[in-house]
C-alpha cells in the first residue's frame, strides 16, 4: 500500500469509528436515565447490542489498519 493510500485508509477508518460512535453518544442520556429497578426484559437490548457492535467493529477495523501500518513502517 502506498503512503498516499495508507493515509486515505487511515482517514476513512477513523471517520468510520467517529460515525459509528455517534449513536453510542446519542443513546447515552437515555441509557443513563434508565431507572435502577428497570427489568432487564424491558430494555431495548437488541438496539444496544447493534449500536455497541457497530462501534466495536469500526474500532477493531481501525486498530487492525494501524497495526498493518506499523508493520509497514517498521519494514521500511
């Protein structure tokens, strides 16, 4: 991967993490407002999982790219 492509890939992966993190931030107030005695069965766990997984996948992709770029830099 050329340096130009590496930088573009890093920017895109970083933007992916930021975009995937927005729903986590947007839901923070709602989650924090849940009553302490709420029943787990009443929670929107599918939505929480979807949002968390999207953010985790984007972060892991960024991490993998950074590791790849570190190997590339070490080999030069």
